[in-house]
């Protein structure tokens, strides 16, 4: 074990394919995430952000280098990670409530206890649902909800079992600007309340600056971190914050970093 | 809406009736002899005249078809889940399945007769062998087209293969299963009637064959119409089940046939 950080990646490389067709997705990737931290990784599409997510969760194993999560070397899918993707991946045959119950049916020790303590678990889901403003929608099917509501439910499912690590892969990417900004605030409130460790992958610089404590900028493929910026804006941040000069400066400097690297 | 529904209900009856009228008219106009193409009025008269005999044979056909169909659902589901869930089973078994499905089932009947004798059992087995394939293919397709993100969500929670299959795979493939049941039930009728035609002493297939050997062509056509009607009825039963079990897949849309 390298140090006390929850996540520690050192010199990680990932190559897809073999021989001449091999594509190097990430290389020389070094990243640490402290417990309870909220970090964002930004960069345009195709820079290996999604590969980074899959490496951290153990869904893909690195070609070289080492990844530790919670002090353990990652050799298989990491237990108890919460994931939320751009498209909500809620199951259309389950009600919203039943969708959010899903982690309890799989993750230990909840799986063992679920049968005996079902009502407690249902109550926990309903509490979380109402904290994101979906109090009365538990019995609705996901496809009866709007896109923004589906994404809220999706966040609930990723969080309900209190994972040691929450991975957010452009979770608000498919939403309109108003709904997106609304969900930033929902997300921040959840984090302020529960202080889980989260990694947000996004191409929206304002989103990254609003939500995270630290922003990492990724290089072109093969991806690695070229720049790290701490966001020293006090919380809770509001939509107003995003119009203050300091916030704009931060976004501007991130933008320049990306322009220099990617020539955009 | 009610007006729309009424039209929806009446239209298929009207079209069928129009077809029969046209047929009747054409027979009359061209003076077609009834042993070549009997007019519908004669067919319906024959239907009523031989109703007891037809009833007996059609119940036999319905019985073998339903048993064969139920076996096909169980077998098709099992094979489909194996093929869809495991890449190795897919690679190993799929060519064999396609090969088997390419064999004309009428060629199998004599073999089944050697094994089990004539009558009910060959009809059931033939119905099964025609009907299981679309079920297996559709279930396998349902499993194979699970969104990778959904799989990732489950894997990152620590789900094993069995949990991924039961929590996502099976529910996800039910619309595919029910779509295939509608095809399979009509195929099952084809299977059992073929078998009855070749090797049986009861069932609609047998009745039609013996009627045609006696040149009772109206009775042959009466048999065809009964098989068609039973096919439509069983199809409708499948649609009702489909509506009940996979409402989520249609998101409340009215278009379901």
C-alpha cells in the first residue's frame, strides 16, 4: 500500500487491442483521491476519461501500472462502487423505488439482511428519494419520469448503499442546461450531507468547477493528467457563484489548459 | 378513442368478409367446379354438416399443438438462455441449431414414427421442433443486446454472472420472448398438421388428407379454415399474455398486434 489515499493510481497504462492495431488509451496516469474528496476529470471526448473510470472500478484491468482502492490492489471489479452514467440505465421493468433497491439486492451485508429488514430499506430509499425531490415518485416507472427526474433517481441508485467510491460519467450530459444546473445543486447537497468520495468525469468545465474540490485536466490520447487545479471556492456554491469573477477566472484558466493541449 | 376502437374491432372482420364475398363471386363468375375451388358458402355448409367430425379432429390438433408449443417454450427458453449467456455455448451450439432448423420437419416425421409409432406423439414432437427455434433465437438476442452500461452498473456492485442474468438478462429478454411466442404458436400448428398429414389417424391434417383422397374438396377447405381460425385464436391469447407481462416495453402505447 502506497499511502493513505482512498484511490492511488501510479504509472497506469491501458492498451486496447494487440500488435499494430493496438490503441493506447491512457499512459503514465498518476492520480490520487483522498477519502471524502470530490474530484473532477475534464477533457474533450476521446481522451480516455471513460477508460479511467473503468480502470478505477476494476471493470478493466491496466496493461501496466498499479491501482489501489481502499488499500487493496485492484484485480477484479471493486466491490461497492456506485456508478451513474449519462443515459440513466434504470431498468424499465422496475418501479423507481425498486430500481433504487437494486444495490441492496446485490451488495453485502444488505443482501443477507434485505429479507428480514425490508421495510427499513424501503424507508431509507424513500428518504433519499424525497431528499432529491422525488418523494412521491417511487411507485412510478422510470419511463414515466422526465429526463431530469430519471437522472435524480439514477444518482439515488448509485448512492443508496453508501459506496466507498462514487463514479459519475457525464451524468448530466444528456440534460438541458436548466435541468443540469438544478442537478448540480442537488448533487452538491447530497455530497455536503454524506461526504462520500466521488469522481466526476465531464467535458463541462463549469460543472467541474461548481461541483469538485479539485479538477484534473487530461491530455490527448494516450491520456494522462497534465494539470491539476484546486477549486478554492467556499461551499455551498450556488448558481450565483458561477457568475462571480473568481469562478469565471478558474473556468477560463482550465479552458486555456485544454486549448494549449488539444489545440482547440 | 371509442370510435377508433370500434373501427379497430370491425375492420379485420370486414376485410375477411370482403375476401369471402370476392371469392364467392369469382367462383360464380368463372364457374369454377367445387372440386377445384369450392365457394365459401359451400365450405361453411360443409363445416356445419361435418361439425362433429371436424370438432373431434380439431381438438386433437389443438391438443398436440399446445403441448408441443409449451415444450417449445420451455426448451427454447432454456437453449436461448444458455446461448445468450455463454459465449462458448453460442459458438458451439449455434451452427448445430441453424442446421437443425434448416431440415424440413416433414422429413423428420417418418423417423419419429419409427421411434414412437403414429398419432399424438409425432405431432407433438414435430410441433415442438418447428416452434422452439424462434424462441431460442429471440431470447438469445434479448440477452445479447443488454446495454453494456447496465452490465457495468451491476458488475461494479459486485454482481456475479447469475445475478446479472436474473436481474437484467431475463427481464430484459421477456419482450423478445413474447414476440417470439406469437411466431412460435403459428409454427406449432404447421408442425402438428404436417405430422398428422404424414402419420396419424386423427387430427385436422389427417382429416384433410383423407377427405382429399375421396375428392371431398370442400371438407379439405373446411379443415384449412379451422386451422387458420385456431391459429388466430391462439395468437390472440399470446398477445393478451404479452400485454400483461411486458407492459413496460410498450410504454403504454396502443399499437400492439
